[in-house]
């Protein structure tokens, strides 16, 4: 899944545009509705106000060291995860509705903003981090690179950015986040497009369910049960003795995960291999 930048939902960009609109209205001797919009939506402790502060922190920090830049991005993404995405969506809708009621939206968003690139990159990075769908990891790499280049005012090495992202992911679950993100970075190229739907599904679940061992164990066992049924069905149909032997061997190693057993990378690898093998056997 790709993440596209949305001006209509970029809290930081909209604030910058509102400030510019205030200046424009003032120069034209007009009462500025943008003033009241800023006061209403960007003050207090609302999720939208809190999210704006993440954008503000990016725009106000430049020429920092690499380590500080990494710390800023890591902290911002962690805070973003704690915000209510449901509340944010509702508040952004109300914000845009009020802007549309007072300004021509096309003209409003046509105002140039000097920090557009890092603001857009942060939006895409936060959207990717908070998305429950399987996101192209290159989105994370590209946008984090843009933000770090803005913060440090230095070019970034993609491999180093990937390594830092992997390190961030590993903090959430050293056994799974690190592994699954490595797999995604390696697989999300031309080969990734060839992954089976079941393989894409289990990769997604290993990421989104990483903090729930019980849920993940249930998903793994459910998939093992499905594979078991498919293999058993194939065993009844095939006539080739060699293929039958392969199927019988597969059935012997398909065992449910016990409640005491922790889900690890081996379970993911096994499932990926089972899916591939079953698909190959179906075509025989």
C-alpha cells in the first residue's frame, strides 16, 4: 500500500496556510476568519492541537546533529501513535469545513509554503506508522530521509535510514518487529508483487498484531488449520506417489502452536514456505 500526501489532512501545512491567510487578509484590510479558526482548532489539548505541535517541532528545528535528528523523528512517531486517530479525523473534517465556509479552498491551498516538503513528508510518515494496512516500507524510508535532511541539513544514506527504522521497530518487539520489517524491506520490490495473497496477509498480521501474542497465536493456528485442510484435500486427489509422499510429510509438521509457546520468526518462515509449497502442488 502506498501513502499519498493529503493537503486537506496535513495539520502542520494547514496551520502555515492559515497564518499566511491572516497576513493576506490584514494587508487587504479584511477581518480575518483565519484568526478565529486558528484559536478554535489549534489551542488547548485537543488531539489536533497536539498533532500540530509535532509538525511545529520539525519546522522549528534545523541544523541539528544526526543523533538528535534521529531522536526527534523517533519521539514524534511514538507520540503520534498515542493520539486518537478517530478524534483527529473528526477534528480535521470540522477544520476543513470551516475553512471552506470562509475561503475558496482551491485558492487557500494554492498559497506557497516554504516548509512544504518536510511537512508533507511528516504527514506521510505518520500516516504510514498509524496505518493498519501493509504499507510499502519504502514510504517510511523516503519520508524519514526527507525529514532528516531537513533537520540536519545534510544528505542521508538510504541504508542508514533503513537501519534506523529497523532499530525503531525492534523497540516494540525484538522478536517480531525487527524481523517483519527486515522482510518487508527486502521483499517490497518486484518480487514482493509476486507474493501470494496469503503471504501478504500473514506479513500484515505479524506487524499489526505484534503487541498481542494471543491474537497472533490464534491467527497462526487458524492459518495452519487452513493449510492442513488444503494439504489433506490435495492428498486425496493426487495420484503421483512422489507428490503423495511430499504431502504426507507436510501434514506431519503442521502442528498448532501451544498456548505456552511464543510466536517467533520460525513460525512466519514456516507459514510462508507452506503457502508457497501448497501453491506449487496445486499446479501439478
